[in-house]
C-alpha cells in the first residue's frame, strides 16, 4: 500500500504583494510537492469565457493545464488559489497529467510567503507588485 503523503503546513493571511497570500507554516525542503492547484477541470474553450469574467473583476483563477484542459480554482479550489505571483519566486509548478503541483524551487523558511511565476500569456493587464519597482504585468 502506498504511504500517505505528508504535505507541509500552510497558512493563508494578508500579503504585501496582494490581498491574501499563502505562507509556509513550517520549513519546506527544496523540491517538495507542497500542494496541488485544485479546481474544476474545464475545457479550454469554456475556460476562456470564464477567465474573461474573472479578469473583469481583476482576478486570475484559471490555470492552463495543457492544450485541452484548464483548472478553475474559483470552483472547487483549495488554499493554492491564494498563492501570489512573483518574478523571483520560491516555487515552481509541475504539470503531471491533469494535476498541477506547486513545488519548492529552494528551501523555504517558516513564515515565508510562497510564490510562483504565473507565466501568464495574452493581454497581461495587471501591474506586478512582487517587489517595489517591478515593471512586469500579469
Ligand atoms: C490566484 S489569485 C491570488 C490570491 C489573491 N492575492 C487574493 O487575495 O485573492 C490571483 C490574483 O492575485 C493578484 N496577484 C497575485 N500576484 C500578484 C502580483 N505579483 N502583483 C499584483 N497582483 C497579484 C492578481 O489580482 C491576480 O489576479
Ligand atoms: Zn514582478
């Protein structure tokens, strides 16, 4: 029988980057699979219409899985949906079939905010606030 997987403890609280963010509740070792980005699996043609609606409210909830599927964290999402973007992140994402894993790209201290690079494509209208003076857009 496979061993149950132990995931690091995470805390959701206000972030300096934007709204709520997700913080490490304990030290996390490099490469750990921290959490999966949960959400309803929807076909891309349907996700585009939903994404436009969410973006009009200033929020990105849709995560492109592959050429066919996206995950909509606004429906059935978990705490991973509150992870903010950074241009110099401490996490990365790995797509395994239709599961999106958020993984540690280095060792992370307890209390650090988790971030990954959203790698957004398209219009990119949201000014990035990952650090003072960042000129990128999401
Ligand atoms: C998946 S949500 C992340 C959780 C969000 N902070 C909240 O409280 O709902 C993505 C949204 O957070 C905001 N966001 C995330 N990272 C950001 C960043 N680096 N700069 C500015 N806004 C950011 C954007 O509005 C984006 O659409
Ligand atoms: Zn940035």
